[in-house]
C-alpha cells in the first residue's frame, strides 16, 4: 500500500452496518473502501450461533455471517483495508485519516459505522470464555442455555431486560448487582423482583469466572461489598449487562456527541 491513498468514500467499521453501507455504496459505483478496525466483523464475531437473522433457518455462526457480508461487499467492488484509524482530521475536504500502519487516507465522504463495545467487568476470564458461557447478548445466545442456571451482571434496564428474557430458556436466573437497589425503571424492577425464576443477589460483584473453553462456564466467585465476604455461585453462563462504550473517541471535538459519547 502506498503511503497516501485517496478514495471517494471511506467506511469506518466492518460490522453489519458498515458492510451494509459498503454493499449499497459499491452498487452505486462509489468505489468505497472499508476499514476493518480493531474487531473485524464487529460484535457479531464475538457470539457463536445466530438463530434470529432472516434467511438462515438452521442458524449461522456470527463469524460466518460477517465473512459472507464482506464477500458480498467485495463482489460489488468494495475494497477492504485491514487497518485501523488512529487520527482523523475532518476540518476540511478531503478528509484526512491516519492509520495504525502509518498510511494517510484521504476521502471526499466518510461513513462512521464504528459501533460500540460492550462494557466488560475487566476480568481476564471474560476474554478467554467469551462465546463459551460468557455473553453480552441474551437475545443472541439465550437459547443455548435452555434448562440451565445462568447469571446476569448489572442492575440497570439492560440487565433487567436480559434477566427477564433469559427466563424463557434458563431454569434459574441470578441477577448480580453491586448495590442494594436496582437502577432500572420501576416497571422493569417489578418484573424482575416478581419473577419466580429470578433471584437478585444484592451488594455483590463478580471477581472471578470459573470454567474453560472445553467445559464452558462452571461458576462464579462473588465479593460482598458490604461484608467483604467471598462466596461461590454455581452456574453455566454469565451475561454481562453493564452498558456499552461507543467507539467514538477518535472524533472527540470533531463531531457532535451526546453525554455518553454517541454521535448525534
């Protein structure tokens, strides 16, 4: 690759939205280039089988679906750059983007499809067991935990929604929250607290996830923030639902954002 490359259109992000944009743009003869980013294929590549995407009655692996979408974009002429952007100058056209490999990319138009990353607990085991009992999406993976005991970490609306959804499949759902009251809306709190399959573990945080890729998740170690006691919880899956972090830091000060960092 040359040290400077110019494109009519650059698309940042290779998840479903970025690749969909690439397919439409390529078919419109805009000759787009897609920047893979740090997680090629986006968050779908961190899950296992996807059963709710139309056209796949037997389901499809997340990584397979994203590979197929990329092939479709390439078929119409989209170029895929396996690189990440580290600096962006949007003050004048052509826009200027510097990549991790030291390449300067310029473009007339830019589509930002960088998505978001699930906020994690910060445990080493999360990385190892993601897709092997650790999940960030109950609607994606809940059906794989039919008649199993699972846990949800979090106390907001997302965590409560995940817990209630998981009751369709799991035999028991533990909601682990580090405070003594939920942050979710009143109606979501009522659904959780009144559900016979859900048990809330108050004032607790997860300090260890036990298991392996072979056996999946086998249990958790919990720390009580009030008593400082440790306890063990046997379960076969944990869903992390403590929010998302938008991948927008690159455009801080250049594009308008809300308080959470999402582009307006």
